[in-house]
């Protein structure tokens, strides 16, 4: 027989062209054999894929080999999907075919192995239909194997001929349509009408070859800030995650003067096996699709999909935690749990696979009962490339030191992941709800906080705000940036802010700027004016919060060093806290006035908080208070700085319950009374602070704040949680000290036994 060239058609029909160019159709039950010829390696893969479907297995694209002479691909391997051992589902199956390119340009099977080392699907389970006059309806079960993205030249779509411009419009053909064209390989010089079309094309090409795409760097014009070029890279580019292998495959497009886009740099070589053909059941249309960073404001890279309703949804990527981390962490957790009865850990499990991890020791859980009113979720690992997505829950103690409230490894940045994380933290901390949360502004985090902590005020992380400002403001005039900063940091009222902002946007014709509109909509989560009235334990607005572990433990810490560094960093922080506790109980601050109110606070507050209060008290002597209104028990004062008419605030006082508030809102934000209120107290001869203005969390004996907690509106649930952890921590101290010697053991035992008699 003459050699046969086989074109594998994914509708269940094999189209054959013999050496006499006579077309015929062949039954799909043709077995692959050495010597079988194909027009291209793609057709060989399609043929092998259909054969695999009929027999009962799936295929992947394996190694490729290049010519030493010109670097062109000379042969390819297509293997069973269970080849190798990189995943648990793989069994090292040896089945494969290899096709080699001949001088004629044809591809010929030169090696084959049909034997598998695993069970195959039922014979005929997915048989393709026999010859039919019309293209058959493809069952949904076959979509994963059969569906392959197709493209058409713009000229062919519209005129039935070639496009004179050479620019490609990659519109998807309808399934079963006529005149299908194979997807062209990318090459330098390939042009597109828009960057979106280039991205859609490269995604389609990636699906057909067997890899995924991420959006890489973009470059902007120094003149007007417009985007001049973009890079689309293989999802395995870089080394930020264990699943990435530094793959160098990419396609870069550059904007031409004609407003079209052209491929100017390209690398098609991958340093890893390519997967099975990938499909996405619902794709965006060119008209409705936007780039990923525009949908997520550039904060999170996620796969995007489209629901049947047309609404965009985000599909989170696979876990970013290497599988080798789980056994090491679980062993550590079990060891700690044996030592610390208050140690808590939880692992998120999805379809039998471990995902996110959370843990907190007894001391962290106790600290949360004291200082869990303000919580920082530190995900600064995202600032750069990372080995592990390590995050921490951090609070602020009564010395204004960071205190650990829990640790986590975050599988991905989806709403579901953060919801699980917040719910787990909430459960571990005896259901204590924070008043305020400082976290990134990603939509997934915002939604999770709303679900788990309704009523808590979400303040955006400063580092993320600064990063987006640098990115979006650099293309704008210097005058705009100056007025922007002035609007944000100098506005004193919401009316002033709104008026100034709208005037600024109109002046520079920026009404259509999506980023500015989004930031305005979320102004209550980042503009100082709106944050001042919320309690954040005095954590400065606009400043980056210090990482709890510093550089000792972060997203770049390797597995073998993670636990030792974690333990060392945690112990250093807690040693600093013990030193401050010792100083507050055993040393005395110096008084700088003879005011009774200063002596009261010197006895109650820690060194750090007393210093803040003392400074406000001293500053109050530089202010003048003038009564501007009085009706019944309510008085209003204007308090201004001597010699500075602009430094002034309104203070309202009620004699009924000695309540007071100031327009500077320092007490609401930090929990310490301001100089303006202290000036009014002096005018009214109030010599001691009312109890409601002494927050238990700032006291020297903050760990015993339960004594006054019942008077400050603490819920019964929070009260019980505090009692549990306060008694547990005290008992742990007895155990720790009592086991250092036999004599101390006897003393500790006797103290607890005598104390127990009074309880029973």
C-alpha cells in the first residue's frame, strides 16, 4: 500500500489522503503503528488522543527534541497521562508514541509502546461515532478530550480569503461549523487588533499545547503613562511557588503606531512536561473580557471564568503550599500540643487534600482575650517572590508592642480560603470578635471579613495603598499628585473631603479613571479623616505596620529553617514583653506636674501609655479654652493653640455622666484622652479621669482587667473567654516555676491546694 497521511478530526471521523491525493474516510479503530504518517505533529497528537479515548486513557505532550543544525523541533513524544511520578495519580506508565519529522515535512511514528501498567477504561466506553453525513453532537463527557480552540483569519471570516492586513482577529468558531482552520503557532511579527485578542490567542494556543498562561510584566510610556508592551508567560515561570520551575516560555507584544499590537519577542520552549489539552467550559468574549489585573486591580492573579448568567467569577488557583510542608508542620503541632494544652491547630481539607493551615499556642489565645479588639492580618509575603505563603494575625499589647494572635499558611487568595481562615481564628479565640481589622484591600478579604466579622471596620494595609498609588499616579502631573495628597491628609470634614476630591477629578478630567473611582468608593477604609473615629489602638495611619517576625521568618524562609526561626522569633518578642511587664510593675515614671490626674494615670498606665498621656497633659498648657455654647448640662468649648488660630478643635461636655468628646477623635482612635479634653477638664476642675476613659487594655495589670470588665460593657461570652485564659495562663506560670526544683514544686503545690480549698 502507498503511505497514508492521517488527519485526525475531533468529530469522530478520520480524514485520509493517500499518495494520489485521493480523499477517503477511515474508521477510528485504526491502531497506531510504526510508519504511520501525519501532516503535522498536532495531527499526530489528535489521532493519538482519539485512540486513547477509545481505549480508555488520556494523553499528555511529553518531551520534544530539536535539530542541532537549526534548532527546529525534530521529534515529539505523546505519553499516557499517568507517565512519570510527579503527582500521586501517576503510576510511571510507559505507554507512548514518538513522531519524527522527515525531510518531506511529514511526521512519522518511529517508536511506540502500547502496554500500560494501570487499568484502562471500559472498551468502547467512549467510542467515537462511525461515518456520518453531518457532524455529530459531541457529548459533554467528551468535551475535555475533543474540544480544541480554533481561530480564523479576519479576512477569511469576512471575505472568505486571506487578510491583506495580516492582522489576526481570534474569534472562536462555533462547534461543528464549516471551514475550521488549525490554530497557528505564534511567531515574531504576528499582529493583533488589540492586546485582549493577543491574550485570548495565547491562552488558546496554551490550551491546545498543554500549559497555562499568566499575565506577566507590563511596560508604560514615560510620556503619557499608557501601556506600550505586555508579557504573557507560562504559569510555571519563576520560582515563587514549589509548583513553578522557572519556565522561560513567553510571548511579548508591543504596541505599534497604528494602535495594533505585534509579537516582538517569543520563546516557545518549556523546561517541563506539557499537560493534557486544557479547556475552559465558559470563555469570555473579546468584547466583554478584561485583563486579570483590571478585574482584580492588580492585587491577585487568578483564573477568570464566566457563569451562565454572564457574571464574572474568579476561580482560585491550586494550593500555593508545597506538599512537603504538611508532614513537618503536623509533627511540630503534635509536639507543641503535648507540651501546651492550650495549643490549637486546624488544617483545611478539600477533596482529601490539605490546603490552608492555622495554628496558635495557648499564650496567643490568651493574648487575644486581652488584646483581640484590633487585629492585623499580615500578608506581606505577597510583596515579593515567596517560598511559602506565611501570614500572621497580630495584635497590639498594653506596651504598644506587636503580639502574636495566630499564624497561618494560606493556600490561595480566594474568598473561600480567607473565610475558612477567619472562621478558624474566630473559633480558636473563643469567639472574640475584633472591633477593627487591618488587612489588604483584595475583594476576597473584604468579602470574608463581612461574612465572619460583621460590624468590624476593615482598614486597608498601607503598603498596598502606597504600591497602587505609585503605579497609578506616576503618569499624572506633579500638580495633581500634590493636590491629591493635600486632599487626603489635610481635609478636616467629610464635606471638605468630598468637595475637594470632586473638584480635583473635574479639574484634571479624570472622571473616567476607574482606579480613582474605586478608591473614592472605599474611602472609609483608607482615608485618615474616616478612620480617626474608629478604634485602632493608635496604630498610625499611612505607616506600614512592622512585621511581627521581621526578617527572621517570612515568605522566603525555607522549610528546614522555618520552625527553628519561628520559635526563636516568637521567644524574642515574648521576652521583650516580659521585660516591659517587669519594668511597669517594678519601676516608677517621673511626674512632671502636680496634677492629681497625672498621678492617677502614673499608677494605672504602663510606661508607654503613661508617656503618651503625660505628653498630652503637658501640651494642654499651651492651649486656650473658650466656652461657646451652654444649654442645661451640655457645654461646648473651642480649644485652640496659643498663637496658632488654625490649630483648634471643638470639645463637647455633658455633666450628667461626665461624658466628653473632641473633634480630633484621639480617644476614639487610640483610647487615650487628648490635650483638648484635658484642657476642658482643668477648666471644669475635674481632678481625676472618669472610669470610662481609662481603657483596661492599657493598664499595667491588663491581664487582670476582668476586675473592671463587667463595668465596661463586656459581653458574657468575652467575659468567660477571658476568665478561662487568665486562669489557664496563671496556672501555667505556677507549673513553669514549680517544676524548676523540688522545693519550688512543694511550695507551688501547697499554694494551689490551699487556694483550691476556698473554691470548693
